[in-house]
């Protein structure tokens, strides 16, 4: 549903996005992650036809963004990082204006649906200038969904929302995926990305890595087993040269063992430790988060610059 090939955008001599190639399949949620200035928002703007690429190509819903911008805009819902709303108009009039642009039949019913969902129906006649940042964010989300697009480009959809509202939006995004919507999500919230997304695209002007959260964790950290011992001996690691054990180290009374497959290696490992006189308190797989992956990849990329 979304595909880029060598997508590049320059602003004068500054390269905002460089040679970016990735794809989002129908019904997928893909997170675009990276630090400030990595090119996430620029990528969303190119895919939504708000700005043109300097080089490369991109397709959204089968339409090339450079050749068919009107067709792309008709099938895409966009939430930009700083959504522009008409502050002198009410929430209801803001949505009615865009409903007319999209030619939505029975717009009042659709407007009521989304204002009620985001808890704004009681404030529908108030000017947007009186809204808090969180309320404006919810109105911008309602606007992005108003024409019920199959493809959504969401730039920081939970920014400025209180925890309860943010949870509602996350649940709604998951519900949209269940309806078969395709979503590209830019966020700084790594737990949110790990919870919601099928795949991760890490960006720092250029593509750093992509894959499912689990694939990225295995690629960087492998499968690690933590063994807590009652009688730790650092030298015991030298006795753990076993099939399926890739490396072992001792730290703070624990053994950190990288293995090929914990299901098959753990029983062998435990038997060997018992043979060596180790008193085992617990054996568990080490937890690795998307945040660990993010920092490892970004620090590694910085070191190469």
C-alpha cells in the first residue's frame, strides 16, 4: 500500500531524507522511528503530497505521489506533527469544511460519530481557539479519519494527550488495523511503537534498520538467558562451551548466556551447571526492549559518522 524507492528530499544543501526505500503492506502498522531531525515528518509530508521529493519515487495505494497527488490525497488520512486548524471556527465547522472538500455524504452523521468518539461532542460549538492542546490533537485526528481512509499517516498521534486519552487513541489505532487499514506511525513513544506496530523502520536521514521488534532484538542481542546463582564463580563461564551456547559472561552474581535457541539449550545448560556444582536460583530469558534496540542502533550509526 505504501512503497518508496530511493526517496530523497533536500532543503538547499541540507539533506532531510536520503535514498529511503521501504514498504508497508496492506493492513500493516509500521512505525517510523528516529531522533528529531531524522526525516520522519519530511517522509510523511512527501507521502501525503504536501511536498515533492527531490529524487526517488513513492507510491501510496498504487498511485505515484508525484504523478497522481489528487488520487493520493483522496485515499489517505493525515495527521501532521503540527496540524493546522481554523481556530476561529468551531470544532463542528472545522470538520464540516473538510467533509465538503471530501464530498462526504451525510456529513453531519460522520462528524457526530468522530466528535463523540474523541469526547468533543459537548464542545462542538466552541471555537477551536478555546481548546487545549490535547483537544486540538483529538480534533485533528477526527479530521484525518473523517473520510474513513484505508491508509493513515499519523505523526505523533498521542502527543499532548493525557494518559487516558492516549490509551483510547492507541486502542482505536489497533481497532483500525483490525478493519484492514494500513498505518504509518511516527512516534517518539517507543513502548507505544512496540505495542502497536507489526514492523519498525529506523531512520536517521537514511534507513538504519527495519524488521519486526522481535527480529531487531534477535539481530542485535540474540537470545540471552540469565542464570542467577547462589554460589557465583566467575571462572565457571570457561566451562560452558556447549552446543548452542554462543557466549557467556559473569556479572553481579549472574550468568548471561547467549544461546541459539533457549528451548533446546536451556536443559543442557542447566545440567552442565549442576555438574559443575552451581546452585541455581533461577533461569529466565533476558528481557530486551525496543528502547534497547533503538539506542544500540542509533549509537552505532553515530559512531560511523
